[in-house]
C-alpha cells in the first residue's frame, strides 16, 4: 500500500513538472512570436507593392524583389546609417570610458565626502534633456559645434553618464579588493590598476552599458532633429521621417528603409546578448 502511494505521488510530481515545462515553453514561444512578428511583417512588406499592401497587408508578397530596399538605400539610408554609426559609437565610447573612470573613483578612491559626490553624479538622472534644449542650442552655436557630429556626441555622452555610472558603480562594488592590493604591492599606479585590473573584470557590465547606450543613441530623435539641420548629418530617426514626408505614398520603400535601419541594432543585440544579460543581472542585483 505504501509503495503504491509513493508511486502515485511520484507520478503526480512528474506530471506537474512536465505540465509546468510545457506551459513555460508555450509561454516563451508565444512571447517570441509577439516580439518577432512585427519585425518579420515589416521586412516582408518591404518586398511588396502599394497595391499588395493595401489589398492584403498580412499576406505574403507575390515576389521577393529587393527593388524597394535598393531604392531606400539610394534615397539616403546609407548616409543616415553612416551618421548614426559615427554618433552612436563615438558617444558610446566616451560615455563608457568617462563613466567607468568616475565609478572607479567613487568605489576605489579614498575621496572625502564620497556619498556627497555620489549623490551629485546620480542626481543627473533627474535632469530632463527637454528642459535644457534652448540653452544647449545657444551654447553649441557659440562653441561652433552646432550642426556637427560633436554636438550629438557631447550631448548623448553628457546625459547618459549618470545612468551608466550608476550601473558600473554597482558592479564595481562587488569586485574583490584583493586584486587591487596585490597590484599596489607590485608597484602598479592607479591608472594601471584601472586599465589592467578593474576594467577587464567589468567586461560584462561594460558591454551591457554599451548596448543600452546604442539603443538610446540609435533611436534618439529630439536632439538629432534640433542640433542638425543638414541632410548629410541627419541620423536614422530624422532621416526616416524625411523619407516618409517625401515618399509618403510609397509605403513599401518606407518599410524597407525601416527594416534596414533596424537590422544593425538587432544584429548587435543578438551578438552580445550573453554579456548584456550577465552584466545587468550582476550589476543591478548588487
């Protein structure tokens, strides 16, 4: 009797485990479809004509000609992508390096009144970029940086440093200090400890910060619209708006342009997702 009861309990436990696994797989599959379907629908619409889109927008295209993608590329997408790459990479490098050095000073140095300076740096999270637009425009004009790459690089860097510093500082707080002490005993300077000891250990959170910054800078619209006035310096969000204004009736070209603009960011995220998840989990969780 006891053996039969234990057997039934084991069967119920196994059934519950299998049911939970099936429900989890079904939920994740549904979530994946919800996330990927709009991207796939957008990419497929780039192969259609206007008649196909308005006739049956959810059907597969009759053919897979890349004419719309070539047209979008020739109408300025290649220039917009180049500008976005320059601004995004430049601001990402500056933001991560400045934030990492700031976080190192706030965690490893013997700075008096450190909590006060931590509050000042993190207080930048409360600043609204929209409120500062008018004085920033005047400042950039006086410095001769208006309508240049440097205007966007400086602004993106300045407004992302507090958040990036917050993440890197949280990660550095969990790093062992024994390595720093060993490096000091070997005669290493503060700069050598930062570049050769601390920074390599922070690789996961640095990758996470880079991806978060890329997502921000790649899709930022307000500053890109206000601080650039020439077509040669327009980033993708502003460039896509101009394409829609000039070619509003050719929606297939618009969808092709949107697909081309989303492709680099999607590839970057999937290539670095392992470090991204690890860095956020270890940084924010501390």
